[in-house]
C-alpha cells in the first residue's frame, strides 16, 4: 500500500514509547504518532491516551525514506463554527484577532537596538566599571605601614 500524505487511515497501536506510539496501517506498514500529535492538550504520558491494540484513525503528515509521520489530533475534524468564532473573537486588547497582520505595525513599535549600539553601550559601561574598580583598589593599596624603602 502506498500511503498518501494528507489521507486519513485506520490503524492499530502496536507499541508505545515515551516519545509517541507506533501504529500499524494496512499491509504491515508502520508509522509513528509523535507525542505532540496525540491530543490537542498537553500529553505527559502517551499511556494516558492510548493502549496497545487500540484501533484509531490517523492522518498521514509526512513520509520520508520509508518513515511515516502520523497525527491523531489532525485526524479529528473540528466543527467549522468553532474555528470561525475563534478568529472573530476579540483579543485581550479589545481588537479582533488578526493572524495575518503584524501585531507591531500599529502604535508604539520601537525598532530593536542595533548590534553596534549595544556594543557601544556595553563598552561605555565596562570602562566606567573598570575605572571605579581601579580607583577603589588603588586607595586600598599600601595598607599597613605604607611603603618600605
């Protein structure tokens, strides 16, 4: 069987590791569901979500050199209503979420300090620190009895 990227297929969990689960598709072809692709929520242990022998539906994410990447969470279809209400919901700043626009394009955007500016301010601070250190150590030299001669 040739596995097509983007297709949904049925499979059987054949092994569970700390980084994911191996799923046997038809005709002995095996793929891996990475721990990050098991569920929409955080997965600490794959054993909390899957057991060996479970029949599951997975979506084929990629196939490189015989290695097949699978996803359970991408195989689950989300209702269209949920998706559309999320994108129209205002953010915590009161503006609608706009994933395509740059959030820094409006208002108080400050350009980042250049490397040369950072280096110049570092050198200035460093020289000030060195002169302060030098003054404090020179005053402490000599200590007891002054110079011997």
